[in-house]
C-alpha cells in the first residue's frame, strides 16, 4: 500500500466514472474510502476493471472511488 504525500493534492484525483476513465492499460493509483492507495492497471476489454500489476487481484471498475495517474 502506498502512503499519501503532500504531492497527493485533490486536483489530481478523478472520480471513478465512465465519463472520464483512464486509458486502456494505463497504470494508475486508486483510492477507496478516502484512505487506501493501491497501484492498479485499468483494462477496458472485455470488461472495465482494475487489475493489480502482478495480475493477482482484479476489481470491478466501480469498486474504487477515485483514481489518479501514477
């Protein structure tokens, strides 16, 4: 898990929304409940989802509240 730093300003975070998703295959940091920061990769096909860099964990797109570019 990553720790928040002063660089983690609110402007860099985007709400998890189909209106403004990351690019397919993009490495991002996701946030859930305002405190859990995890590195993930966004995949748009065959279903929108977040996958851990090691491929060991997969989450539904709406599972995390916010994301930002890493």
